[in-house]
C-alpha cells in the first residue's frame, strides 16, 4: 500500500493562523471593517501556501547511485538525482530524506534480534527547473559490516512561506553490502605459509615436464632429453621439444569459525570482527595474486562453501558472504570441518580462522573427520589462526 501524501501545519503557520484568528475575532467583536479586511488579506497567503506546497512535489522522481563496494569504516558517498517531470513550473526548496537501516540476518527459527535505529540523511535541492534534474549527495561512514537498506526516500517542502509542510514518500529502496574492513598482511604471515608452499613445490617438482602441453619449439642447449618430441623431430629433421604451461599456484581454502559465548563481552565481539577482517584480507590478497583456486567456508545456520578461480568477481561474492557472517554460541566447527574438507580438492592449503583455540587432534569432537580416511588425511594441511591470541598481530595489522 502506497502511503498518501501528507500536509501538516508548521509551527510558524500555527502562530500566523493564531494571529489571523485574533484579528478576525477582534474585527467581529468590535465591528471594525478595516480589521476584517486585514484578516482576509492575512488569510490569502495561508491558503496560497497550502496550495503551493501540494503542487511543488507533484511528478518528482528520485534516482539513487551507490558505490560498487565499501568496507566498514570507509567513506560512503551516495548520489541522489531529483528529476522534475513536469513540462512547466519548477520546484523550489525540496529536501530528500532517506533512512539507512542495517538488516539483521534472522534465518534461524525463534531468533528475533533487535532492530537498530536507522540513520537519517538529508539532501537539499534549492531549485529544479521543469523537465530537468538536479544532483546532490550525502556522505558518511558505516562502521559495522552487513547488509543495509537505503530508502525509501521522503520528499518534503515548506515553500513558499513555511506555513505548511508537504511530504511524499517514494517506494524505491536499494540494498548496500558493507564489507569487512581490510587490513595488511605482514611478513610473518608469508613466513608461516612458506613451509606449506615449500611442501607444495616438493610435490610438484618431480622429474619430467610440469604443466599442460600446448606446443613445441626448437631444442636449445641445456634442454632435457625427456621433453624432446621425437615424432616432430623426425618429420622436421631437427630436434624440437615440448612446451608446457607453468603450473598454477597452490589452491587455498579459508575456513571461518565464528564462535562466541552466549553473552559476549566487548573482547568477544572484537575477536569476531578481527577474525572476519583477517579472513577477508587473506582472500583479497589471494584473489589479487590470481592463478589458483580459492575457497571460503562459513557456517551460519548450515555450512556453506564458496569458491572458484581467483578473480575480482569471486572476491566480491566472498566479501558478501563475510559481510553477513554471524557469530554463534553453538559449536559448529565439527560440521564446518566435515563439509569443507569434503568440498576442497586434495592438496589444497587450508587456513582455519577461529575466535578461540582449536585442537584438531581431538577424535571425539571431530569424530566425523577422524572416521573418514579421506578427511583425516587432510588434517595435517590445516593451519589454525586464533583471532583471540596475540599471535594474530604477527600476521596481520589493522589499517
């Protein structure tokens, strides 16, 4: 149901109407014709103001332009364009107001998180000519990641005299995802990953060619006889060797365990945000490097895994997942481990980012993983990063 436009009497209009009524009452009681004429003259601007404010907001349209991506704490700039679709008569002194409200992820039955108070924004348009549009913008910072709804916009005006305020509420709204705040990976993180990368190199550097065959070239001094293409050499009468594509970087999977107590304190909430920001920074670094398969596994109501070739599109999808990730008091790490290790390719490096210390050597807690030989064989590749430990500062710094 579209709400009807509303016209209200302003405080200035109330006092003006009160004075007009007093003048009219005095004219009637005293029988003074000049006061009666004065009351009629004072009533004219009041009626004109009532008609003008209702006419000003007719056939107005608002278009909103949002940034493609914004991280928590970054400057958010939203552009609003007000279009006057009337063929004649411009509009004056129009204010566009719209709320910015964070939308909670309420997917579990029985969960009803409290709604946060929306932020209020305003853009003032002094004059928009007929059949033209005028651009305006507002700026601010959103310090919490998540999904936000912008709008619907509400147009108001008090033109020309400020006696009445007319308001029209539009129905269009947009959704904005605020991504986790990115930090910076230190040299300590590369040092920690080096053993895994070295192990990958040892498995890949075996005698013989590496990569996929894509062509031949003439033999050069120092080339191994293992890569000589004998059939082509016989046809051409010269030695030619096979060429191979370079093997891609090692695949990486990031598992995010967002556990917190049922009544978390400030430190508990900060650990959750640190874990999410660190995971986002690692994924952003991997997608910028490219050349590998990248996966992200989270567990809100159920385990989810997003992955594919490292690219900007994949990073955007994973950042949306991280923006909506919520902490749970229930221990869902065993289910996450079982689901993620079953989805990830063999040989991939696995980084488990958790808000608490994790012992993967517990056969009772991770019974499903230990009872499956394939999943159990992947446990040595899992590297745990505890966001609640001071050790995180060795790998990651917040910018």
